[in-house]
């Protein structure tokens, strides 16, 4: 092989490496952006995520921007678990509020039903029996 062919092969190999690195960077940026948007939607500050994961806020920001970080797969799994925990916690709070509202309704002497725009007040059976007259 002549020197020119070796140089051309080396240039071609560098081009392939650069293209691969560019694709990897785009993937990291997309993943980081999705974590960032979920965090903002849940109204969590970066420092809180860092505290919960036991890392620095700068590392969280670099991960969200798509920069290279140490142990990215481990960080991604931990971050995902934390966001899922927060989402489930908020769902649980909403369900507890709804349950309490239903308990308040049942503690009254009547149940108010609305059907086709008409309201009906249905008395609850005497104490000791939890069945209505319906």
C-alpha cells in the first residue's frame, strides 16, 4: 500500500468515528432533555435530584444537557427510579384526597346524585345499616 492510500484510510476512519460520536451525542442530548422536561413538569429543582441521588448538581445538569458523565447508565436508572417515585407519590396524594372526599360524602345523611342535569337527594338508611334506599 502506498502512503496516500494509508492517509486516505486514516481520514475515512476518523470520519466514521466522528459520525459515530455525533450520533451518540444526539442520543445523550435527547435522553437528557426528556429527563429535564419530566423534572420541570414535576416542579423538582436540580439540587433536590442531586441530593436524592447522592451526586453533585453539576453532574445532573451535565447529564440533562447531554454532556458525558461518569456511569451514565447507572445515573439514568437512578434518575428514572426517582422520577417514577415522585410521580407515584403525587398520584397517591390525589387518590387520598379523593378517598377523603368520598368519605365526607358518605358521612352525610343523604347522597346527592346528578343524572342528566337533575339533582336527587337520596337518604341513607338508618345507622347500623350502610345501605341506601335505592
